[in-house]
């Protein structure tokens, strides 16, 4: 292919190309119709909704405390380890009385 044929193909492809729409700035509201108190009220509502959403998120992701009331196995074992010098001889005497 020659360079002229390639140029003709490129020009032919550009003729079928759809033009892109131009971007225009869209006005959301007129400056005369805006009330500052209404804007503040709207922002306060958005802030309250966001605060509620964050509280719900933290509440959903909060780890549950599985602590039970009373003595755990660790507490009982520590109690027996610390009181063994007193309870140990008493237990031995009780076993001897059962065997005789």
C-alpha cells in the first residue's frame, strides 16, 4: 500500500466518526432562589445521617465481650496452686483415713 492510500483510508474512517458532544456546565440552581438557612439545614441533615451510619458501622464491627461472671478455670487453678501448702496435707490425711 502506498502512503496516499493509507491517508485516504484514515480520512474515510474519520468521516464516519460520531462527533463528541461538547461538555457544558449545568447550573443546579439559581443564586436568587437559594436560601442559606435551607442549605445549612440540608447539610445538618447529611451530617446527622453520616453520624448515624458511622455509629451503626462501629456497632456492627464491635467485638463482643465473652467474659463470664464468676470464677474461670485459670482463677481456680491459681487458687489451688497458692493454697496447696495448706490443703495438700489435709487432703493426704483425708485419703489415709479413707484407706484405713
